[in-house]
C-alpha cells in the first residue's frame, strides 16, 4: 500500500516537472510557436472558414428544410439540397441588397468630393483669411500651417513617377493576394456545403470515436460541453443579428425624425456593420458622417452627435441585454468579454470571446453549484435556500449568478 502511494507521488511529481519544463520552453520560444501556429492556421484556413459557414447557415437551413418537408409531406434527400441552396441564396441576396444601397452612395460621395475639391480648398482658405482678419494675433501661427497645394501636387506626381516600379509590384502582390483569398473562400464554401449535407453522418462518426477511445462518462461530458458550445454560439449569432436590426431601425427612425439625408442608406450601413460587436457601429457612423458632410457639414456634426448618443445606448444597454440574454451571460461580463477579446485578438477576439466566455461561465457556474450542494450542511440557512444545482449545463435565458 505504501509502495503504491509512493508511486502515485512520483508520478504526480514527474507530470508536474514535465509541465513546468514544457511551459518554460514555450516561454523561451514564443516566436517559433507563433510562427508554427500561424502557418498551420493558414493551411487550414479554408476548412476553418468552411466550418464557420456551415455553422452560420445551419440554423436557417434547418428551418427551411422543416418548411420544405411540411410543404412536400415527404422525406426526400432533395429537401436538404433545396434548403442549402435557399440558405445560400438568402445570404447572397442580403449582401447584394446592402451593397446596392450603400456602394452607389459612397461612390457618389467620392465623385462629389473630387469635383468640389478645388472649391472646398478655396472655402477653407477664405475661412482662414477671415479668421486672421478678425483675430490678428493668430495670423503668424496659422501662417506656419498654410499648405502649398501646388507643391503637394508636384510631390505626388514625382512620387508616382519615381515609385512606378514599386506601384506595379504592389499591384501584382495585391492581385495575387485577392486571388488567394478568393480561392480560400471558394474552397471554404464547398467544404461548408459538404458539412451541411452530411452533418448527421459526421455527428454520428464523431460520437463513435469519442465512445471508442474514452470512458463512457467522459464521452457524455464532452458531448454535453459540445452541445453547450453549439447552443451558445448559435445564440450569439441570433443575438448579434437582432441587435444589428434594432440599431439600424433606431438609426433610420432618428434620421427620419430629424430630417437627415440618406436615412435608409446610412441606417442599412450602420445596421450591417453592427454585426461586428461594438466597433462595427462606429465604422458605420464614420462613413455615414462622411456621406452627409459632402451635402452639409453642419448637419454632419449634428448627425455625429445623434449617432454617438445612440451608440452609448446601444453599447451600454441594448447590446449587453440582447446579446447577453441570447448567450446566457450577464451584461457586465459581455462588455468585459468584448473589451478583453478586442485587446487580445482584435476583431476576431470580439466575435469569439462573448460566446466563449458564456461557455466558461456556464461550466464554472455548474461546478460551483455542485460543490455548494455537497457542502450545503456548512452554510447558513438563508444561503441553503438559494442553492439549486442545475440539472444540465445550459446556456441562454436569464441567469442570476
């Protein structure tokens, strides 16, 4: 018995020492690890993209397939194919609709700016001249800021002449990158369609592998976690879309009430860009301000003030409540997840950290309640009444703590 105890101690010490050595090696070779991970992710990016496409389209495809089944009253294999095609068509139509509304207005704005640029410069110079006449003490300082636009134009022409070779090389590199990204997108789309078409078979194969190589209890636990992850990320996507629609609608109503131009165009732009948590709406607001500024700079200022107020409401009230309720995460933790995720991983961090934190929150909450139930006898009576162990790990809906 004592020998077995000593063996267990030595095994734990060896495992701990191995973990420490691996961790220390990793800290000393972070650049190499990052380079390898980046290469692996780059190779697998089409398949990662395909998995993401399949996950996003799975819910609309499932609902369309149910509708087709009810209409045809038959279990056809063709039902799945029809549902996949219709799901892709709906997404494509949404993208085309947004592009057809937003892109022409942005192009028109750029054309107006290019045509009115000389007049714009003349007006600025007029404002500066008038300002210096009214406030002579500023004339010397502003004189140092005066821009010689002829010299700027000459410098641009010289740069284009001297840097023609670099421009050609950059253009070739950009074209190669665009072609590579397009191929990644096509392969990802094909892979995503394969996943959607065979999702039941793939799910069955995954379960068989888990039960073949793991104890039954661990396999069940992993399947519960995977179900929780799937449900949480689905809820996050639904909540994000709902929040984008709410913000777009509020923007349209506010712009209509205050008689701002391009209400529909800017509302669609802000709503679509709001699919990116917190930051997306800011990008949409900047572009919207830019569009209005061409017509009336003063209106653009008032629009910016209005949209900043709307974004404060959206970022601090609407987003945490709508998305937090969808993923089962309190509003405070939603804001924390978005902030930390954005700081660590940028845009992708904002998208991933909210559902990821929700999964960790649900797992941690379940474990806490199980431990509290085991120690219930040691707690005061008023605390015992508040302990209700969740039957299953779940995400979504209101959670108190």
